[in-house]
C-alpha cells in the first residue's frame, strides 16, 4: 500500500477590528488518489473542515479569554 499524505491547514486571519476569520486548505497529491473512496474522502474532508473552521477558531478564542479572566481573578485573590 502506497503512502498518501494529506496536509490540513487552518489559517486564521485577524482584521483591523480584532475579529478572527478562519480559512482552510487541504493539500494532497491528486495523482496518488486512485479509488473513488479516496477521492470522496478528500472531498468530504474539505467540506467538514470548511464547515467547522470558524467554530474551532471561536472556541479557541473563548477559551483563551476565559483563561485570561481566570488568571486576573487568581491575581485578585492573591492580593
């Protein structure tokens, strides 16, 4: 069985207002995909990634903000 590599990239752009926008990129060697299943896999992978990129970025931002708030709260407790 030949090795097949698929590279998934999540690109986060930050605009001047600080808003985050997600883009996805799926890179692969199309010549290495032989079967319909392999080709369909890549199509669905691209679709799923594009649908979930923005929620992933929003979740990561929310967790980072929560961690910052918790850190500030812990410092207040230390005082």
